[in-house]
C-alpha cells in the first residue's frame, strides 16, 4: 500500500518530509501498529514524526466531507464507554479540539447544541438502548484527513523524533494481593 | 553484512546489530520486569505499551553509535512465538524501517534464536547437539542437526519450568519474578527433609509436566501453615531439587535417545546454579560436552535474533508478500538452510 500511494503521487521515499500517524485513542494494537510502522519509516528516512489524534482525524474527515464547522467525534471504546472529543474548524480550516478528549461511559455522552456527531459510539448507543444523536455512525478516520492535518502542523514546524500514543484508557491491569501461607 | 535484530516477544525489548562477517555485535536491552512486578506476572497490554515507547528511542541510540541507518544491510525481527500485541510492535517497526531503507526483511523464530544463542559465545558448540530450552515461557528438548533442522524431543505439557519456579515463589510470598529469589531462598539450607515428586520420570518419553509440582508445593504449604523462615527455605529447596533432578534425568535420556554427545542449555532458567552443577555432573558421567550461552544471552535479547536472522538472510531467505506474526509457531516448521 505504501508503494502504491507513492507511485500514484509520483513521489519517491526520499521526497517525503514528514511521516504522520493517528496516535489514538482507539484499538490499542491497531494504534501501535501504525505508531511502530511510522517510527520505522521516520528512522529509516531520517524525517520527523507527527502524531495526530484519531478523534481529530475523524472530525476533519467528517467536517470536510459534509462541509461542517464543528463535529463531535465519538469512538466506541467497548466496555460501555466511548472516546469523545469536540472539534471546531479554525481560520486555516483545521478542526481544533475544544476542551479535552475524554473516555466517558455511554450513558454520560451528550451532544452539545446541535453539533453533528460521528463515529462508532453512535452504534454502541443504539445497541445499549440509549438516545442516539444525529450523526454518522459509519464514519471512519481516514489517512487523507490525517495527512491534511499533519501537513498543516508540519508547515508550522511540528514534528520530532518521538510522538507518544494517547491511549486515554489507562486502567488496563489489576493488581492482585497474593495469599500468604 | 550488518543485520539489525528486533526482539519484542514478551517483556524484554532487545535490539542488536550483528556483523555476520566479523562477528561484531552492538546491542541494547530493556527489561520491563519492574513494571510487571506489582501485578505478579507479565501484563500483555503493559508489555506492548512499553515496547512501542522504548524500541524506537533505543534503536536511534544504537544506530547513532553504529554510524547511522546506512550501517544496516538487513532487518530481522521476532515473528513468534510470543505475545501477539508485543510481537506486532517489533514486526511493525522492522517493516517500516525495511520499507524506508529498502533492505531485506525476515521474521525469525524466537526459539531458534535461543537455540543458536550459544553460537555467540567464545566457545560455540558444533552441530549436531541436543538443546534444553528452559525459560519462563518454554520447556523443551530439541535435537539440533543443523540450523533449521530441528526435532522436538519433548516439551512441557503444562507449565514451563520457569513459570513453575515463579508460581511457587509467589506462593512462598516472594516478589515476581520469583525464580531467582526462590533459588536464593533454597540456598539458605543445605538439605530439606521434604521430598517432592519427580514428575513423569517413570515413563519413557521426554515430555515434562511441572504444574503438579506447584500444586504439591501449595498442598505442603497449607499442611505446614503458618510457615516459618526455615520451612519456607526447605520447601524452596525440595522444589528446586525435584526440578533439577527431573531436568537432569530427561537430558540424559535425550542425549542417549538422539545419540548426541553435546548438550546446549539455553533460556533464563539456564542461569540456575544447581541446574548447572547437576547437568555438569550428568554430562561428565555420560562423556558429553556441555554448553551454556553467556548469561546475557540466556534470557530474551536482540543479539540471538540478529544472529539467527543473519544466517537466514545470508542464505537468501526473505519475508515474501503477506506480513504476519505467529504467536504460536512450531520449531519443526522451520526450513533448513540451503
């Protein structure tokens, strides 16, 4: 796929200036595959790495395809929770995070005002029998939206050796107290 | 040919650059043990998180030292067996790097890395040999005729020997990973009045079973509870004696059955002092040569992957087309070198 994209764009590896990846939140292993692959490319080509929120990428993709100025991204996080972020378009056309990205229980999800909602959490709401706001449950973050955001960030000088993953869900293990005889 | 090896199959992030021509080696190793200790075992998700956070910075450091990415002629990574999510990190990093540098890429079998680790020592064994692989994840006896020509002689039907050590240590209230701590506790007494069973030594095969030994330890502890320091040490001693003797009996049987005169011991449990002594005595009595990898290559590391991969890359092997990892993967599926 990497070769096919470069071929279509009539670019060589050496002409790449940055490598960007969606740095979460989302399925842990999936995010890490993107992160580690991007790390390998950045190291090999000796170019900076840019991490962009999966929620931001989803918002950009939906806002651009529907001509909207605000989108609330809501990705199903399983375990009756969702990753949520509210985004508004800035003067440069980039969707900017309003407040914080959060991991919320499905029944605590709210759509502020008449903001268009997008993401797999809409389907989770429906399955849980909760009210479903207006939006697109099938929308997925895509690499073109990621590249648009990253291109804008790169023009502002973003990028570096490291780009940490933003898991949002960090309670992933339980401490056990062993029985002592 | 300079080969980069990437190992992320469990809880060690290992990187190495191995020069097949000169034997020169540079490596980096990061152990996550501290992170997993409070959970009493390896938490796969935390392991994967650590790999993806540590591997790239470690690699940058290693390459800076080696003169940059131009030093890499080929890239190999642990394809399996191991934790799926952890394997994916090393495999993805390797794949991204290989694509960027347009260098050959190959997934390596983790256990082949262990089998060949003794080749990195100053006194490498010659083929053929019998290998005993004993670690937290594996217990197996393998007949090694040559690189890629492996025959599984026996393996654990349940817990790996290192796992049995760690679990019994946990029952004794020792912190994870308790194997070495259990051995240290056992060494505080000269002998034990307790006798633990030697599992599966009275049948002809070369398979192992260690979970019963852990249960025997638990039952003993419950009978003797509350335990004082001396009885804890005696339990540890009796447990270790049973494991060491069982391994010794099976190794002798494996050498005779396979008709080999060399025994190679690899894996973290190979660092156990009493096991080394017992196998030394057994090998002397059998007239066999005994080999241990350097202690740093006993546990998981990038060097053994770089070595095994370098030999295969040099023989023309490459990853073709489909890219995957193999959390479960038999050694016997591997192809011999041409």
